[in-house]
């Protein structure tokens, strides 16, 4: 096995310089860093994780606070993070957040424990107090989503506004005028962005937004069923639905069938699909139209960006907005004649 001293001797550099180059210290020139990394890859050198942590003072872990309402979506995201962090021998420390727990206290405890080098903050609010808290705690972090009113911060988000504007416009172009929007928990940034896209599309067609058709709650089959069931019982029920997740879409599907209606004929549906391997929209009958994004891909990229922050990249320089693709399948059709 190639050791650090062997790699340093091969390059004619000190062990300290080689170690700093491999760990992203900013005082090492890019030319030297590239040379060291190339030699390390060529020789098969891998630093000992325990020695690396002792040398750098780092814990070798990224923190993630898990809310129970988002467990299903978080699992795909965490798998993506793990895929990127595993080769670096960096762990993920997951702290579950119960409904009655002090959220600030969870972040403060993680920072004080020195068990993590950085945090991933997810599902932010438009002016998220956790961002100021992590700044005050001097804890490196990146946000999965955006918090536009908060202090400058690193973030990666998908274009939820454009996604739901596209989806709503597609349904409107098919003649639907009563379009229900069953979204996530109110107060989250992504929900506000999706609402904005929905409203913009309605305005483009000179259609007033009906608050009765807008529902908010956790993403679950049961919640989707209850909302859709109530909406389909209205005197003037919707002819189309937007679902905030595939879990919600399953509930809508059940409600449509329970009313003796056929999805893709009597009622149309477009769901936000996070490409879950165990909820394949294209394999359902009928196949579900979706706005496509990958939670796993987001987890991979968030982990990559977190490593870059720890290597010295300024967090305020990291702002990525990913486009979302509209994929039309069998669940969308022209509005039925009434």
C-alpha cells in the first residue's frame, strides 16, 4: 500500500504539502494540487480516514436533520449523498426530528458535538431562521432548496415555479378549467414557488384562481385520497389534478376510481415525480404524466458541493437552479364534455 511519505518522496514535496493538497487547503496552488491528485490516483494512494481526521481536525461526516413527514423522499436523497460521500470515507449523521422537539436545539446540539463538519438543510421556508442560526454557529452548510429572504448561502434547487407553470399550462391547453393543486405543507419555499407557477399559468388563460381547489399537507397516499375525494364531491368538481408527489398521486388515483371515474379519460393528472425506483410513474396503469426530477441526483450534487465548501469554495458562489422536464403520458387527456 502506498503511504503518504512514499507519495511525497515521489513528488519531491513535503508530507504536509501533499496532505494539504489532497484535502483542499486554499494555500496550495492549483498547479500543485492537480499534480498531487494525479499522482495519488495513478499510484492508488488512499489516505487513512482516522489519520486524516486527526490531521485536519475534521469529523469526517455531514449532518442531516430528518423530519418524519419527509422520510420517503429523504431516503432517495440520502442514498444519493451516500453514493458521493462513500469514496471520500465521509459519513452521514442523521438526526431525526420529532414533531414536539426544539428544532434549533437539534442543530445546536450537532454543532456542539463536533460530530459533523457541515450540515445539509432541506425544505426551507422563504425566510428560514435555521440559516441565520447556522451562520451564528459558524457551521458550514448548504441548502437543498432556497430561502430568498435569508442571508447569502449555498443552495441547490429545482425550478418548481417553471415546472408547475408548464404542467398547469398543459392541462389548460387540453381544455381543463377546474384544475386542483394538491401540494406540500404550506410555508415551504418550494410550495410557494409551485403555487406561483400554477397561478401564472391560470392568469395566462384569464382564469381566476379558486382557493377551494388548492390543498396543502404532507405527501402521503392517505392525504392525497382525502383531498381528492372531497374535491370530487364538489358540485363543480375538478377535471384535472396536480399532485405534489407520486405518493399524493396514488391517493388521487384511488379517489378517482372510488368515484367510478377513469384516470386519463374522465380526470387528468400530472404528478411531480422524484424518480423513485419503487414508484415508477411510467409503469403504472395508466402511466402517469410527470414533472421529472431526481432526488438521488440532487443528493449526489449536494454532497459534492458540501465537499467543495469544506475545501474552501465560498458558499455564496454556489447557487444552482435545475430545470425540470415535463413528461406526458396516459394520465393526461382533453377535458371531458359536461
